C-alpha cells in the first residue's frame, strides 16, 4: 500500500511539472506575440517622433558649432593679442618665475627640456627686481 501511495504521489508531481511546463511555454509565446505587436505598433511612429524632436536641435547645434569655429578662426589673432597680458601675468607664477610675473618680455617656453624665460635673461632673474621688467598691461 505504501508503494502504491508513493507511485501516485510521484505521478501527481510528474503531471504538475508537465502542466507547469506547458503553462510556461504558453506564457512565453503569448508574451513574445504581445511584445511583437507593441513593437510593430509603436516603433515606426516612435522613431519618427524622436527624429522630429531631435533633428532641429541637432541642426541648430551643428550650425552654432560652424559659426563658432569660423569666428574663432577669424579672430584667432585678435584673441591671442587680447589674452597676451593675462597669459604673461599668470604663466610665470605657474612656472615658478615670480620675478617675471606681468613682464611683457616673459617667453616661458621649454626647448629640448630647457626653459627659455626671456631674451634678456634666458634662465630667469634670480633676484627680487629684474632691471629689464616692463609691464604687460598697457597704461
């Protein structure tokens, strides 16, 4: 009798597992069909709407980029000239040539690893006041 009870319980679990497997397969099929229908209904229209929204923004951005680039190329010399006093004032501090801060003769470029500070004092002035110092800022 115990053997018969075990066989019936085993058969019951086998039937439940089989039914559950069929239900899962059916659920997967329904879900795939539903997802496909949603994609067919929304995707083409959604792509059009996204393009319709972003195209003007992209065109405006690219237009601004071209205008800014042209303005920079046209005014590069003017920009360089207008920034010269600022650069000549700030760069010596960064390069540890405190005496050269604000001097219009400051060059501050390295050549083959050797810093060229200025034409009068290629390695920089070591004392507090340089005799050749002239202001970058026009008075």
